[in-house]
C-alpha cells in the first residue's frame, strides 16, 4: 500500500469525528473498511485531522492484519508521537512492520525521554537492531537513558535543557533564546549553572521577561532549585511535583552535575501509570493491554488465582472444623457467608484507603497511630450498625433470638478485625519494603474469611451444643 503525505488535507470538508474528542466505534469501523478496500482518499479524509493519541488508539483497536495495513499506509509519514502513545504489544508490531530507517528517523525526532521510553518498551532484538542503526549522538543518549534503573528519574530525563551562567544579564538570556536553534519545544524555567555545570538556581520565563534587561539572572533566580538524583524512583518524583506544584525539575548525576530536566507532561503519565499499577495489583493482575495474546493475559493472572485458591482452602478448613454444628443447624450454613462477606468488604474499603494514602504519602509514621485509632472507631461503629440489622433480620426469619445474638456478635468481631487488618497489613508490608498494593488484598481477605467463619461457627457451637 502506497505511503501518503497527510499534510495537505482539505480542511473545508467535514470529517465525522472533527467535533468529537474521542475515537468512536463507528470511526474505527470506517477506517477498517477503508483499509480493506485500499481506499486511500477515504483514509486520508478520516485520519488526517486526528491527534497522534487518537491515531494510536485506532492502531490498538484494529486487528493485527488491519494494523499492518495501517502501518503500511502511513509508511515514513507516521507521526513519531504516535509511537509514544502505543501500548507495548501494538508498538512491537508497528515497529516490526516499519522500515528500520523510518523507525530511526522517527525516534531521532523525539525528545530523549520519549525515545528512551519507546526503546525500553519494544522487544529486545528490535531494540538492539534499531539502536545499531541510530546516529552516534542519538545512540549514546539512548544508551545513557537506558542505563538508569527502570522507573527511575533517569528514564524521564529530557536532555535538551536551557542552561546559562549567573553572570549573564536578562537581555543576554533573551537574545540567546531568540537566536539559539536547538531549544526544547516547550520549557518553563531556565537553569543557572556554575562552571562545573552544577545547578545553582532557576528562573521562570514569566519572571525573566518581566525583569529589566540589565539585571543579572543571578540576582533574580530561585537559589533553591528543585533537583533530584537520576536514581530516584519515578513515584517519588511524581510526589515532589504534586507537593510543590512544579512544572519542571532538574535531574543531576552522582556528582551533582545537571543531566537534564523532567517536565510535568511526563509526570502526568507517571501518576497515571502508578495509579493504574496500584489498582491492577490490588486485584492480583499485572500490567496488561488489550492487544496482548490470550496466553500472555492468562499467564499474568493465573499466579494470583492460585494463591487465592490456597487461601480459600484455608478458609474451607476452618468451616470443616465445625461440620457437626452445621449439620445440626442448617441456619448456620445460610448465615455464615454474610459474616465473611461483610468483613471482606469492610477490610477492602479500609485497605484501599490505606494503600492510596501510603502512595500519596498522606499516611506516615507520624500520624499512623491516630489513623489506626480512627479506623478502629469506624469499624466498631459500622460493625455495631450491621450487627443490629443482621441480628434482627435473623431473629425475624428463623425465630431464634440466640441465633440473632450469635451472628450479631460475630459480625462485630469480624468488622473490627477487618478494619484493623485493612490498615495494619498495608502499613506492615510497607515497612518490610513489600508493595502493599500487590500483597495486601490476599492477606486481608484471608483474615476476614478465617476470623468471620471461626467467630460465627465457634460462637454457635458454644451457644447450641
């Protein structure tokens, strides 16, 4: 399929998606149909006005054969920004379908952090081949970026950063910005450095242009520039941006020399990735995307299903300890799932709030005792309310006041235990440097099931046997 230049579209024509800020199923179907018929004019009409993120979305929604055809349609004209928006599986396929020279050209047009992000995500064999074809300067920059730990500040570095000495005047800096050819496409602050390239200050563009031309930038700079080491975890970087409302931040090496900067657009992606990762891990699922194979998706999920199976067997063993009581009083079998279910839900509520508070650093060692006390009080209050309701309903249905008292007592015990487990387990895992989002749910669910069944069936055995 012939590659086409998409820059000469007739803006007067009304595309069916011009007024919509999302990719609709109808649009994807139209593009799929145009690809099947090799209708170049229709493809140009449908795809021309789209943002790179929308084009990437369409790539991911198409089947593999249509994705190949769409890659062929774009050819060398594919916007490099599309590659930065693709999920791993789709990115691998698109990279393989493109000519290596086109991939190298596309990556060379991107900021260094975006280039590293793409090279990091593609298959290892493709990465080696592509990097070998890159010009020396771009290849060395990419190798430096990939040398930093995964999910670290070093992987987010945009190396194209503006630095000036403190002895320059505002006028000199403005003249430099007007004449310099290789400026970052977007920047918000200018870094002031010493002769060894250590950052000694920052000045915002708004402050710079409002200052007299003869003023030295050293006089108006912020002498406490926000910089982080390249090895710092990206989640910590995101926290600093959020805490201090930053738009950019410097990154330094082990010797304190400025390597580049991180901008807020990259941090937004980090916040989104970390939030998604926490949500997936709390459900026992690793990072995934809609284009991966059935086998890969199954492999990622089955491990935690096996762990959950083991904990479910533990809960069933507790039930088996009281099989005689259940046989003599069928009402116990009817009511015992209620106790475990309510405890599990209460524990999940507390655990979710706790994990998020740990991630945002709202929950720290200085306030953890107070928060534990608060969650205990909430558990007692909610447990009492639920106990009264289920106790009355049980008495009304089975006509047995003692049974209502047993399930009410078990409900309070399990709700209190659920509330404490929901906060103590994530905090404990955090202290042991274990990701609380990954492991908390299994422990909390196991505790609430075991305690719920044991409390209800144990109390019933004492009351009726």
